[in-house]
C-alpha cells in the first residue's frame, strides 16, 4: 500500500490553524474529492476515521 503523507500535510495544517483562511477553505474543498485523502481515510482504524470525519465534517 502506498504511504500517505496526509497525517503530516502542511496544507491540512493550514486548515487546522485557520479554517476560514483561503488556503484552509481550499484544503477543505480539496479533501472532499482527493483520492489520496480518501485512501488515507480507508487505511485508518474505524475509530480514527470516525474522529476525522467528525472533525472535518465530511460526508461519509
């Protein structure tokens, strides 16, 4: 399986620090359809996946 850098993504960190910034909103939009992010979520344990889905208000 490919190694995902989503856990340490600086783009994601922009959203975590300033969710209403332009880059933060861009990451949130991007996370909705990014194949890498979706693969990363699938690779996580159920509890971690649910936590991220709730944190980022994702539709899954």
